């Protein structure tokens, strides 16, 4: 009898957790789990950028897009971590259907494109888009490393469409 009560309590607790999780999940938000493969280029950048980082994102649930990152600013290295520096700019995802998703990306790292070494971590904060992402908000966390001639960036987070 005692084990039956424990089992009933466990089932009730599990249902409460699932019910709470479902209530908190927004139907207008989608989970993002993707990897971006991109490299620094001097052609194909949006004006007036002289150089940018262009690539592709491949992710779960059809989150597949072309990407363009344009550097906005780069900070001096902190005195306690001279090999690291903060970088900020905009990244735009363009999907096959023409929709775009734009984010402010800020990271700190020690990526050295000359030696091909380094890594970075940061965030992307979605600031809008077009098509199905018009008015989008949300975020991703990013972790990045450099391989020979290109960046590999893992992103995880969520994009939420504007309320209708």
C-alpha cells in the first residue's frame, strides 16, 4: 500500500511538472539549436562594410539560413586577460522563404585568425526581422571556435514571434 501511495505521488508530481512546463511554453516561441559555419570575407558584404563574416546556419526544426555578421565595435583587451577582447555587431539570418531574423551579437574571446586558434562565448539578442520573424524577440547563447580558415559557432536559445 505504501509503494502504491509513493507511485501515485510520483505520477501526480510528474503531471504537475509537465503541466507547468506546457503552460510556460509560448506557442509563438521556437527553440533554436544550430551551428553556424562562416568566414571573414571582403566581397558580398552589405554597404558600407569593408569586411564581414558570411556563412550558413544549420539547425534543428528547419532553422537553416544564410548568415551575415557585420562588426560594429571591438573593445580593448581587459588588463587581467590581455589575450581576450569583446566584439559586438549585427548578425542577419536569411531563410529560403526570404524571411530574415536580425540580432545584436556580443561576445568575448581570444580568437586569432592568423594562427587559427581560439574560442569565444557570448549572446545574440534578436531585434526583429521580416516575414515570419517580423517583430521577433529572443536570444541565443553562443560558443565559438576557429578552425583553420572559418568559425564554427554553436547557438542555443529561442526566437519569439511578435504577438498577433
